């Protein structure tokens, strides 16, 4: 049997997370995604806008950003799946964006493989703290071993070695496996907002250099990465990184990656006692109520209705 979900305005970005929870609720059903709003009573939309809301539909607002999707009118039933922790009184579940990563909970690539380069930096948005840290390290270690793999380069054109692909492609991971450290810094410091950047570095077997969510230790083991916010300033952080021994680097790569919390293992099925997951499942289930029905049941109901009319 098939459960159909409609997506609008990049709502497909929520497919991994939404499908995961729907599979927990409708265990024996196939989940189908479509753009035809006539096929389902549930519409998933994202932060980048949506069509005019319909009162006969229920909406799931998915955000992979550090801000909320546009709010529906009060009369429209909406459940928000947010990548950050919201301070206003909203009907939402906090689901950090790193949980959408295709590399989530996978065994990292062996950190002992030969890594000829020191630091990788791959970003398109020139956030000052990232640019500054990269430039500091590259100026000390040299452009031969510190490389910019994206448009941003800290003002150091000689470091540029741009690669193709996207944040979830194997091209980026393959490139990262050649580096000891990877800059995995967010665009903003927002509580609960942790993206795929740190996961990409971990999976590639490199040491992530992180800056962003103030509560990052709720999601990842602080012994497994370098948090720029733990230092007085950029210079102190750079000094620490530059002077790390190979033994210390190796020890850091052998640490457990995730923090021992329900939110960190929210989508880890082997963690069968995850209280937060059970809470989320019930919340989504209550929100959907009888709105979603397998396609085969809908066809059968329509057939029965026609028979009654005859």
C-alpha cells in the first residue's frame, strides 16, 4: 500500500526526515512523494516560500536553515520541523539538519590513510570567522598544504583548488580524505542549528574545526573535534591546531563521534529506547490523525461511495 505526500517550494528537502518518521507510523506502507496537491491532504513546504495555503490541507513546515518557514494563517494546521531551537511558542519539533546527511551514523573512512595536506576549506558564503581562521592557518602552513575547495578562500587566491559536486556528493568526501583538518563552521551561531558540515568532515576521517551552535556538545563528543568557541580568540585556536602532535591528532580521530543524548541518536534505529524519538513519533501521529490514508484505501472508499450513490 502507498502513502502519498505532496511537496511544494523545496519541501522535498525534508524528504529524508519526514519519510523516516512516516515509516515509523505506517510501517508496512510505501511512501510516495508528488507535486500534485490533489493526491494528499498533507503538504510539506520549506523556508523558501509556498503556494497560498488551503484550509482543507495539513502542512509540515521543514527548515534546514536557521530560521522558520513563513507562518501559515492561524486557521491552517501546521507542524514545524525546525533545524534550530525556537524561542517563540510554536508547534514544532527540533530536528537538526545534520540528521538529513547520507553519512549519518556511518563508520568514518580510516583516518590512518595517507593525508598529504593539512587543511581543507569549502564554503560559498564568506563568513568572517571562517575566512579569518583559514587565512591565519594558510599563511603559516602555506598554500601547498592548505586549500580552498569552494569559492571562499580567505583572500588567498593561491589556495584555490575548487572541486565540483554538492555538500552531499562523494566528490567532497573524497577530497576531504586527503586532509588532516577540515573547516566545518556554520554560517551563524544559533542554538540547535547544526548542519551537515561537521558530519562530512567526520565521515572523511578528518578532524572538524567547528564554530556555530552554542550547544554543539549536545550532538557531538567535544573530544572528537576542535571548537573555535573554546578559545579566547582565533589566534589561540590557530596556535593550538598548528602545534597538535600527530599522536594527539590520531587520538582525537579515535574518539566516539556522537554525544550520548537522545537528540544525537534520534534517527539511529539500534537505539530502541530513545525516548525523544517515541515522543516525536506520537506528536507527528497525533497531528496527522486520519489525514493520510494509503492510496489503495482511498480508491476502495471512492468505489464504495459510487456504489452507494447508485
